[in-house]
């Protein structure tokens, strides 16, 4: 078999599950249909209240490669970390419970690893909602360093595959020694922080143009919310502050991360003004005021961008009389 010719390395697939019974079968079946069969499927039920757990157990009874772990509802970061504690494979892949993968994903990843020996392989995805969109991470295969990858994704969430968990095939026998885990205080951008922390230890990142992953964009998800969510804004800002802290030992990367942190700060203030949330306006205005001098010293921004942020600052100061 091709699997034996390639060394028989085991792939660990981690799927956090919470109330996904409507979509779960398609997800699990796409894993069981893989042309590369040496894998373990670790499903972490995060306190589901529907039939998700029973559905997972039904599949586990039929296939001993499926491992079910359960915990009270703590969120996806905790669920993924629980999954990582049980990983025994050489490679690591995360899948969201309402998504699915192409049947040749694992085989192609194993073959590319045998050829390129990358620390991580990043591939494209298809997003399905009211409209279908394709996201290629590169026009042709290319190898870059982890530092280059951070430079590309820190300001652009979509560049080179972004910081998402689902489109990365990690060489876990190399990366696990660094002990990176998902920050359980974050519920947004926790995936990007996880990726950046791992990229700091990565010498070789392989970007491939192929699309293997199918991402279901559901109504009701965070990306569809059109109302003001202060806890989301605060968590996004916290995530970017943590990214800045992680990169403080590299001046160039630190400056890039700090710039993104400042941009999120201004965006949160603008959103608070739009929704007329005075407490949030007060909070983000004074945070912006604290960092205002740093804005003007930031070397990566044009004078026009700095003036735009300055005008937002003065508009709020004069209108709300802070």
C-alpha cells in the first residue's frame, strides 16, 4: 500500500463538537472516506445538549480509529486543548464539526511532507454560505519561513491562509515539543494566536494552491452578527494585544503586531460610536488616548492613515466632550 511506502505515519485529526448533529455525519464521513487510512479521529464533545454525542458514539462503535472525549461546555479553545492532550500521531489536523474535507487530503499531505519536509503545510478552502467563495493561499507552491508567514498574516486575516486552524497540516512530531496551546481566555482570534506562536518555531512553511477543505458559513455565527457585541470587541482587542506580547522579542514583527493592535483599537471606538454605546466609547477613547503618541511614531503607516485616526480621536473628544 502507498501508506506503507510512505512510512505509515499516523495523522491525528481533532474535531471539537458542540450541538452539531445536523452537520456532523457529513464531517465524520469525509474523514472515514480518506484514501490514507492511518489516522486517529479525536472527537471532543463540548457539552452538547442535542444528539451529537450519541451520533459520535455510533460511529466510534463501528470504527476503532475514532476516539470520543467529553467535557462540560467550555468553548472551542478548551475542546481543542483537550483533544491535543490525547494526540498520539505524527501529524495534526483540525476540522470544525460542520465542515468536511476532500477524500485525498491526508494522502496528498503525507506525500508533500515526504517531498518537502515542512513544519506545516497550508492549503486552500471553499467557503459555502449564501454564496460560494474559493480561497487559494498561493498561486503556486512555495516555501517560506515561519517569520515570513507571520509578516504576511499579522495585518491581513486572509493572506497566505491566515491564522485559521482548519487549513493547516502540522508536522506534530516536530512542533509538539514547543507545547503551544489555545488560549482559553479567548473565543475569537484564538486560532490566529495559536498559529503565530507555532510559526515562531517553524523554519519551513509550505503553501500549496490546492483546495481541500469545505467551510460552512452558517447564519448566527460571529461573522454574521450585525449588532453591537462589546464582549466580542474586547476579546478581539485582547487577542491582538497577546499577539503583540508574543512577538516582542522581534522588533519588526512586534511593530507589525502593534500596528494591528492600534487599528483594532480605533475600529472598536468607531463601532462604539456607530452604535452609540457611551460606556464603550469612553473605554476605547481613553485607551486610544493612552497610545496616541505611539500612533504617530509607528513607522509602517502613511501620514494619511495617521491623520484619519487622529480625526476620529478629535471627533469623539469634541462631540462627547471627554
